[in-house]
C-alpha cells in the first residue's frame, strides 16, 4: 500500500496526537507548579521580612509600627508560666496598651526582640502562618524567650498579624 500525504498526516495524528496532549498536560502542570513554588517562595520572603521589621518597632519604641502591624480584628493569647496561671487574651486595643506599658517600663534599657527559626506555611498569596522563636534582651542581656505563632494576611500591599499565640519560657 502506497501512502499519500493525507494518509501519512492522518497516521501521524493518530499516533502522536495523544502523546502531544500528554506532553502538553505535563508542561502546563510543571509550569503551574513552578509558578506556585515561586509564589510561595516570594510570600515566605515577604513574611520573614515583615516579621523582622515589625519587631524592630519595639526596639525603636515605635508604637505606630507595632500597632500598625496588626489588623483591626487582631486577637492574641499570651502564656507566661510563673507569672500567670491562665493564658492572657488581647485584642488590638489591649496589645496597644501592653506595648505602651512595656515601652515605658523598658525606656532607656535598649529593649530588643530578635526572632529566629522562622517557619512560614503559605496558605495563599495573601495568607500565611509563621512560627518562630523570639528572644528578648535588655541592655544587650538575654532575659527570656518565647515560641510565637502568627497568622498573617496581606491587606493591600502590607502584611499584618491577625492572630497571635505566644508562649514565654525562661
């Protein structure tokens, strides 16, 4: 049987069309996975940068930076073994009052909150959860540490904390 051009093209479509579809699906899936990973990596980078900058607000006694880094519907729970028997809940107003008191209490003592061991779990391009260790220093001397877990969301172009859990230890 002699093959003409039509038969060759038909035969090629019959054998290669399914393969082309599979290759196309693999290429699209791979491309979307790479884009998602890139997006997750960018979110992680942004959240880590936000957290480092946010805690510098305590060091610089910048109450607006500290309260501006939390959402209007912010809630937090702090647990301080040895000081309180129960967890202490806060909302945005309560955390502002707490920061105001702490800034006044530590004035002139060079307070610092340094975070490390940051683990960011990305929920979406505008939501993430971060866990990290926070070490607290006065006049360069380590005082205590805490395990912190923050739920964050992007509001406009800025990341903010909307839920926070902190367990201090010494």
